[in-house]
């Protein structure tokens, strides 16, 4: 009986720990638009952390840990992990698929979801 209870608790913990991307296409379009504005307004010489006070409205609604403008796009880190964590990535060039392959999945509107390896 105790083994089943511990197994149920472990399963519940795993299910609640999973982080998933949103799938609402209008919200994803707003995220992409806000990311493009951040790219245009941030001089990119190296990675630039965007202060929380400057996060756009829809990106803020995702409750990210951090928002960073990089040379190749905007990283919206939702849940950190030793191996990179989970989050959204919006490339500068919407025609380019982020690398490495297998880590990024398109969720729509030029927005990608990434996860640890």
C-alpha cells in the first residue's frame, strides 16, 4: 500500500513539474511582436539582459525568470535548469530555425519552445 502511495506522489510531482508552452496563436503572435520590438530597441554587441521593468506586457504575463536579447534572437527563460531550462526563443530572422536541432520546437507565429536535453 505504501509503495502505491509513494508511486502516486512521485507521478504527481513529475506531472506538476512539467513545463509546457502556450498554444494560443494570438498570444504567440503578440510575443513575437514584442520580441521584435526588444530586438530593435536593444543594441546587440553581446547578450543583454532586459530589466524586469522593461519587459513588455504579454512577455511579462508568461512569468519568466529572465528575458535576454541575443545576437540571434530573444530568449524568454520560463524555468531554469542546469541544462538550460525551458522557455521561448524568438529568432531575429524568422526564416531561421534555432540550433541545435531537437532542442527547439515551433509553437507558432515564429516562436519556438526549448527544453533541456
